[in-house]
C-alpha cells in the first residue's frame, strides 16, 4: 500500500532524484510577487501557517512560565564559568474541563562566562550580559558534563542500555556521556553562555498519543484543533524553547542578554531549532546542525531519509497533516528552503557532515541557497562565498560559506555535533551577536 509495506531502500544516487520544482518563497498564495519587506511580512505569516497546517502542527500563542534558580556554582572551569541550574515551570493555559492538568517542570542548565578577576590578556571577556546559545539535549543535562551535582532527569528517557539508563530512567552512569557535543568551556571562553535542557522534560520522544509532557498540559487546546493540525513533538519542543527564553528573560541574575540568544540543535533537535526560530522571532539567530529530513534538507529530493520513512519511524514528530505527503513530496505546499527563510532577517547557520548522507548534505546546501532570495528582498546577502558570489556548488570538505547572512559548512565525518562545528558557528555569529 505504501512504504510501510515494503522494505525501504534509501536513494543515494543523484541521478535518481525525481525531477522537482521548489515552491517560490516570494510568491504569495494569491499569486503576487513579494518585492518589499512589507509584502514579505504578509507572505511570512502565510508561510508559517502552511508549516503549521502541513508539517509541524500548531501550538498556542500564549505561555505561562515561572523560573527559579536552584543552584549557582561559580567554581566551574577553574572559576571562569558560573553554572546555574533552574527549574522552569510551564503552567496550564487555563483549567481544563476534561482532566486536571498539572504544571510541567523543566530543568535548565546555564553555563555563563565570568569575567576574570584580574583583567590582563583574558580581559577579552566582558562583564556581560552575555550572548548565549540555547539548545536542547537528547538524554539529560547530566550527560553534558561529568559534574556530579547536575540534576538527573526524573522524566522518561530513551533506553541507552544498562551502561547509562535503567528501563527508561536516567542514572548516575550517564554523567558526561554527551560532553563531546557540549564544549562549554571553549564556548564560554569565546564569550558566550550555553543554555540547555533535556528535550524529554518538555515532551517524551515516543508516540504516547499526546498523553504526557506538554500536550497533557493543554488537552482542550489540542482537542480543539483539526486532527491534522495537532502539534507533534517537534512543535512541543519548540514551544518549550520559547518557554526557556521567557525564563531567561525573567531571570536577570543569569547575566544573559536575552536579545542575543541563538538557537542551536543537532539532528531532530536541529529540526526543532529551525521551527522554534520560525515561530519565535525573539531568538537572535538559528543554527541547524545535521538536521536532515523535516529540517534543513529539501524533502522533494527524497535523498536518504524521506518523508514516508521519517513519519513511519517517528509518527509523533510532525503533525498528522505531514503524513499525507508520504511518497508525495512534490505536493507539499512548502519545502525546507522556506523553513530556513523563516529566520530572515536574522543570521542562520546550516552545518552538514560528509558521512551523514541520510541527512542529505546537498539537500541542506540547496535549501540554504534557495532561502537566499528572501534575505535579498530584505536588503541582505543570503548564502555567499568568500568572494561574495552566490556559490554554485557545495564548499570543499571542511570549508564553509560564511560571508552572507546565511552560513553553510560541510565537515568531514559522521552525524554528530563536534567542537569544530561549534567553532564555525561562533565565528559566524561573532559578526552579529557581539
Ligand atoms: C534519526 C532520524 C533523523 C535524525 C536522527 C537524530 O534516526 O532518522 O531524522 O533526526 O535520528 O535525531 O539523531
């Protein structure tokens, strides 16, 4: 009947990519061409609605959030970082008639640079408030650093085997296992704070029929939507990122510049940072690392992971409406170049890895390229090479295009977020956030 009844064979052959025409990001539904920033505002709103209805689902515009600092440790990284832990509570929007929704607690970790006591050469670190990266993590804040004091999540975690989890519960054994993805000492040394939270504190990463996490806080809201447009887990995670930004904005003690917070995410969490940046324009910049299908890669190429495949393996990530496009990518009213363009006029960085063909590096590059006309209408350069020209092909491996407002880089190696990726992102964002 569809892909689920056959063995899926991913296509990795450029010559077998179906012919496709991308939707024009600057052509409105009524057929008018966008030529000014004013017209773009209306087209942008229309495009967000298309992504809500056909890809991610819709979350409410309101949020109800409190934040409390529960730990402040100024001894981290030889005293160069202040580590904060916060409890961020998301309250129900209003009393539900069907159930009694409780509040949801998210644990947030923030590593904030500290100005060296003695100025000297290290005086390059200002006294703040600091620009920051905000990104979710896959398995708990305790996996980000071996620090024995970081709170371990009490929420459901994916099973990683007895070495780090016990039947969907996080354990002490998981401390620091994801530290290579979070080189916070280096990032703080470059003058940026790092804020992270476990995605499963917001919504568990399994098909729970919307019974847990954020959906359980707003059952009436979810029910009120047409079934196709009910938000999937990526929309819930994105909403959670906005709640964390609310909390950071309200907590002056953190010394973070809430107007200079860049979203970062790897893989499924890169899809999430793209959607969070699209729906919440308070974020100052957006980074998608190896986000692939449903993220930065063009769906119409059906290269590596496809819409049908991702919907089959992760039926809870996107809205039901997205499932209509299984093996019918050409009928999607949008594609990923438009998702990237939702960041405009803010800077956006897309990173791919050569051995991550499942995420379609070329599809991520082409989306970055085809997002450029939107930046140009706003008077900005989109994707440009070092000679300020529009690139005609991918950069050479381990090189990048960073001179415009869109950055793209291609790294050696596998699906991962590495220190070298962070260094690219920092170098690019230094131009905008500092
Ligand atoms: C894969 C999935 C990708 C990507 C990845 C990840 O299994 O097919 O879309 O999201 O997981 O998040 O690591």
